[in-house]
C-alpha cells in the first residue's frame, strides 16, 4: 500500500473495466443560447477584479464567466443565485461548480442517472490526466470504506508508520478498480514528490506523503487517501460520454476535497469493502452544476 502514483503512461489502464451505458447524452455545452423571456438584470463582471485576486487560478476566473453567463441568459439553477445582486459580489472563488462540454485534467465526471451500478453508479470522479490519444486516469471521490490508514500500513516498515502517526485514524476511500494495492494521497499542498493535477490539487504516493509530513510540510487535514484508481484506454472515455455514460464538470478545490460520508445503516463485512458511493455528494454536485 505504499507505491507511488502511476506516471503519464497510464500503464495499468488496460485493467480498467469497460462500462455499459445507455441513453443519449444531454447537451452540456456551455455555448451561447437565447434567453427565454426577459433578460435578468445583472451587472457585467469586472474581469480585472478576478484576475487580480492573489493566488487564484484560471479555473476560478472561468467559473465566474460561466456564472455571469447563466445570470444573463437566465439559465439553470445557478441563475437564481447570481441574479438580484451584482454578479461579482455573489460569486465565490472558493465555492463554485459548473458543467463542461468535455473532460479535462482536473475536471470531474458525474455518472449519468441511468449508468449501471457497480463501481461507477452515482460516482464523482476526479480526473488526474486526460488526453484522448493517451488515455485517462482519475479517482472516484465518493466511494468510502471503513478502513483507516493505520489498518493498511500496520504491516509496513515501522519508520513509515511513525512518519504517519498523526493521521493513522484517517479514513481511506476506494479510488477505482485499477491497482487497488496502491495507496494514493490527494492534497492541496505542492510538495516534493507531488504531481500537479491543477493549481491547488496534487497527487503523491504514501511514501512521499509520509516524508513531507515528517518535515511538517503536510498537515493531517491536507491528507485525502485512496486505494487504487480508475483508468480508461485511449478514446474510451470520449466514447462512453457519447454513449451517455457521463456528465462533465468542474468544481473548486474545497468541493473536490470534501470527505465522503459513510452510510449509517451499512453492514460491516470487511474494513476495505466499499459501502457504495456517497449519493449525497453526487446529488449535490449534480444540482450545483445544473444538470
């Protein structure tokens, strides 16, 4: 449970499970459209105000543009949140979500309502890497288990457990069906050994995480743990989206790093057994994105 995250070659993706999906996908493109009825009264965005925010990445800027478009066109569930007050005052660069026309690195996949169960029913997937010609890698964000980090590293070298002593009781989620013997850490800290997903999101192996924790560069609350990952062969994810398997979206870092909730009524069979995907996280993001 302490291998490093796979590199860009996505070598283990051939093990990824092919998904069956039905129904025609909805149009999720955020292209221009005519508003129905009267145009809501909204002040234009002050674009410079967003660009000047310290430490803000380009995705927050794009999210504000999307929020303004929803307001001006009166579309979707986000329109009511933005309109009625100045758009720049109502938008939060720390809490946003919106749909995307296609997948991207650092973006999200939301399983369609009619997607088969198993690993991906009502799942929310964070994409680490996505290139149609090379394949896709990510993790399921909302598939908790009853396992803790301490249970998974108890048979590893004592030095590793010692470095991780402050977070041995943290829960571990299942990131996907590929290479479930690996243990990955997603964090908002850019430290040695971490691979950048997007600004504010990084992935690293448990050994690298332990070294950085020992140096005081990663705190307990910065650690989000996943066993295994999800992978797609070249063009596979694009085809699944065309077949109606997924919606695409993006969200702020705090939303992505929200910890999934364990079902209160689930029976405990094994500590690493998945207890089903956290439907509340999936439903909340679906509403916020406007699907």
